[in-house]
C-alpha cells in the first residue's frame, strides 16, 4: 500500500515508518520542517513538506494514498495550556485527511478509544478532550473509510521517549529531590514499548477489520508508586508520597500524576497475533537510558 504518515519523525512515528517499509509498503511522511524532512528520508520514506495549517495539502496527500496513519498532534499547544486549541486543530486535520480518503474503502488509522460500556473506564475516556477526535475518526466509517482506532498506552517507553510521562517524572524528581507519587500511589498507568507499539501498527494496517478498536498496551497497568520508587532508586533520591492538596504545586505542569486507567490488550493480541517482545517499563527503566541526560 501507499501509506501517508503524520508525525513520521516523532517518537512513535519514527518506529512505525521502518516497520511499514519492511513490510513492503511505500511510505510518505508529513514533514513540518526541513529537519523533519531529513529525518523522514533517513527512515527510508518520502517526505511531504507541509503543516497542519495546509489542510488542502493534507487532503491531497491522503487522496494519493491507500492508507493514512495519523500520529501527529500539536503537543506544543497542549503543553502551553491550550489543549482545546490542539484538539480543534486535530479535528480539522482529521476532517481533511478523511475527505481525501472518503468513498474508496481506504484506511485511516488514528489514535483514540471508543466508549467501552464500562462506566468507570468510559468516564476516564470522555474526560479527555481528545475523545472528540476519536468520535470523528470513527464517523469516517460512514463515508466508506476503513477506520481503525489504536489506544496508545499512557506510558510508551524506550530510548526514543524524550517528552512522555517518564521523562517528565524524572525531571520533576531531579528538580524537587523527591520521586513523588500521590497518596498511596496505587493508581495505575498502562505501558508499552515503542517498538512493540510500532509492530502493532504494521499488523493493524495489514489485518485489522474495519471499525476495530485496538489496545497497544503490553502491560495493562503499573502502579505509579512502583514507577516512582524505580526512578528514586536510579537517581539516588527518596521516593515519597505527596499529599493530594500539595500535588498540583509539586507536579506543576504535569497534571496526569493521578490518572488511573488500565488498558487490557488480550483481545488485540488474539485478533492480530500481536506478541509484545520488548522489555516492560520497569525493566526498561533498569536499562538506564532514561537517566543518562
């Protein structure tokens, strides 16, 4: 297939692109800068210069492809406090990409989760403003698009991860001298190695049925206290509970410290024959690469 990938030079995209190429697909990656274009070409893909403001260019790129893998998101806007603006931009991008694919049975693989029927899990899903994007992707099925949603684990870890949950916790721990968790730290985060997530995308493109909801978590949920204790041990600082009333100040720009969600993937593994083979999160922390900078 001819596959157009947004976020091709990013953390996950830079692993997905080689997987797709090795499987025989022709890949073009969106490059929003000259540096990104160089990185995309180094992965073995063609580069399409453009950005989220160029909706006509995105529509044209999608129309020239058999499938779109949409991984990009305006993380800078989100980090700057404009989460709603980032979501609005993403909705416009999804619409443009969908316009290019519509009417031909082509494939759109996006990031997101549908409602599950479990009240607790659905409340967590709907609390995330990006749930609107998931609904928009799913709705493309009514326009003859083969839609596939991939739930990316909260912690997608590897040496490629420079801005996710783990690097942020390490930064806060270094700044404060404490590797913290809130309360008892029993809330859980699902996790998956970047390379395992990438292999799932390859399998999804080749094998997943239209309308599939996939889970890319190799580990359903890991206690945040266990993560904090590992970080503390590697940094040589104490791991300690932070009272709920002090959490906002201690963790500052990281509001996800109390996130509590699990992400089972047994159904995805059975559907696609996906078998995660890379280290789990705590083992990956023990490899030390997160602590070298």
